[in-house]
C-alpha cells in the first residue's frame, strides 16, 4: 500500500506502519458508540463530601505532601483564534459603513460583537490595546466614538498590534487587578502556589504548548518570576512539552485512501488533546493535578478552588492507600482466603464503583485473584464533577466494558448513539458534567510508573470531515485525554462547587462576573 517514500516519512515521524493501517481501518469501520448503563449520580457514582470528610481529606493531603511530590499539568497549546471568531467575521465582512458591519453581524447571529464593544474598557487587555493603538493609529477613544470598530479589532488581533488572534490563550490577559493585569499563564502559577507547594517550597507546573510559542512563554515567565516568587514565598519550576509528531494521525480522502499532497507526501494531522497522554506519561511525580489553561478564576473567588483541589487529592490518596494494601495481600496467593477476596471485591464495587463481570462468583480463587489484580493495578484519577447548569462538557456515566463489567467514564455526547431511545434517555438524565478538574497518580503499588499507553481504549476516537486546498478529507482524533485515553484507569467522581469552573471559550466569557477581579 505504501511506497518507500511513505515508509521513510512514517519513520521520520516515529509512527509505526501497523498503527497507520489500524487508523485506516478505523476510517473504514468507524468507532463504536459507548454503551451507557446509567448516569453517575449522588445515589451511585458521585461522592459528595460533607464538611468533616472535606477537612479530613485536606489534612491527609497536607500531611502526604511533606513526603510526596506534586505537579500541575496544564494543557495550554490551544490557539486563541477561536475565542475571536465573531471579531474575525467582522473584519472579513467589510461593508460601506461601521453601522453596516454591526447590522450584518446581528443578522448573522453574532450579537456578541455589540456586547464586546459596549464593554471593551472592561477587558484586562484594554490598557495594552489603548497603548498600541496610540502608537499605530492615534487616540482609541476618538476611533471608538466614530464607530471605526474594524481598526480597533485589527489592532487587537493582527500581528502589528497585540497579535491576540495568533497567541495561545495562556498569553492573553484574563483578569484585571488594581494597577495591573494577569495572563491566564500567570494565574495558573499563582493558583498552583496555593495547593501544589512541595516540602522544599518548589511549585512545579508543566505546560503543553506549541513549539512556536515556547520562547514567548519563557519571556513571560522571566518577566514575572521574581515578583511572584517573592510575593508567594515559593520557587517555581516550570517545564514545557509539545504534542509529539508520533501521535499525529493519517488523513484520508472520502474513499478512505491516504490523502497524498502535491509533493507526494501523505498528509498527517495532530491527533487532538488525547495525544497528550504521551506527555502525561513523561511526568515524574506522585500527584498530578490537571486543569485546562482557560479554566481559571481571579484571586477573589479562588478559595473554594484551593479547598477542593486539596480535598480531591486527599480522596485519591486515601483510596490509593487501600488499593496498594489490597494488591500487597493479593501478591501472596497461597495465603489469601475467600473472605479477604470478597472484601476486596466489595471495595471495588462500593468505593471504586466497578461492577464485576457476571461469572466472578463462579471463578476459582486463583482466577478471582488474577481478576482483582487486573482491576486494581491501574493508574488512578479523582475527577471533580459540577452540577449540570447548562454548561458544555462531558458527563459522568457508567459504561459497559468488554469483559461484561461496568466502570465510571467521562463521556462526550458525540460518543453516544442518540438514535437509540434508551441511550439518549440515559444521556439526558445526567445530573453533572466534567469541568476538567482531575487529580491523578500514575505510580503503581511497587513505586514504578505505569505505561499509560496500555490503559487507552483505542475504540473511542473521533472522525471528522475537513478540507485542504479545496479537497475534502477525513481526519481522525485519538481518544480524548480524560475520555478514552484514561478509559482503563480507576476513577472516583467527587462533586465540586460551580465556583471552581470558570472556562473562557469565547472572548465575552471574560465579561462574566466571576472573571471580574
């Protein structure tokens, strides 16, 4: 199927030919829908901590952090361009007058453009915009009064202005304080200092970014490092990684044949955020906090975030301690009795919410032990879940596994067969959604790191239709980072307050009350 030139290209990218063949089969056959059993709720699957439990978990985490290493992992490679979609539309929809621009935007449903300009002075980046505008075009107030909105937007988005249209979200100013403003990158460092400070006073934060942005992030860190280390009494250790080219996926035409470009090379595309499981696999720490770059609040409402970050970590550590104890017991197969086996099985069902396969009780002890080991000896994650109040995001569900058991999963709506009445009913009955607030451990009971690639469900990818140079193609994304990439992890869902979830998907999200410092 492939030429020598193709094989050389695969080798240069570090991609195995077998994997590419599998990806082509995925295009041909599609990905199966997940089989929902029921939503995770208070009654079953979601833990709601009372005040006593909350404080106990925090105390455990604070104690363990004296001997363990924690790190915050922040997917930060997302370009900000999607935040400004309506403003880019404004630039490309030129008419005879500014009034026509605004009218056309309203007719096309972009009411947010008017909201943006009505509140433009509220944004944390406004002072920067005003200064750059003054250098390039004169007084921004005069331009605003004349309703020359295009000139203002171009100064905000274009390279000869603030260049916000091409910068990553992490380098945009999100929050305004008295006399200064912070980027989301800076806010994540400040947040980490309040719950992720190790015994040696270091605060470790890892950002996954695009290679072209690395120096910009380094420059920003050099600019703020001394101030915030002095202010917060910490020492920041930041690190960066990029999405690996070996995680790119092949593109195909509409007949599922490799999409070959003019230079005879096959087109590959980034594998989506699920590719970051490889970056996570390289992290060396006992406790890993995961949170998206655009999900950050200003100082005034972050106290609950600090409380629940520590509490989630405490839940993880308490459950992991039991898992490790049980795995140690299971090591000595000859000494373990049926009573202990049943006790461990009950733990799996009651505390890890895993329903065992139907024939478990009929197995002989040796096979029961092997089965329990396979379920317990896995990476571990505790995920914050927020009551569903209309925000987008994957939901917590029980799904059926290949071996007949059920497990907790974060499921996206695109993974559900909505034409199936029963599945759609389960989907709509969900009470919570995923704010991407995870605490993880990738260390086994012997102190060794897991190979996270072994715990990915390869049947949970996504296929979409795109185009390049006027030609239609199909693209494939790898299983999502907290979806299929963590499908075979042990999971506990814990309810967290809505105040801990503050995403910025479009620019006007920064106008929400929770983002006003």
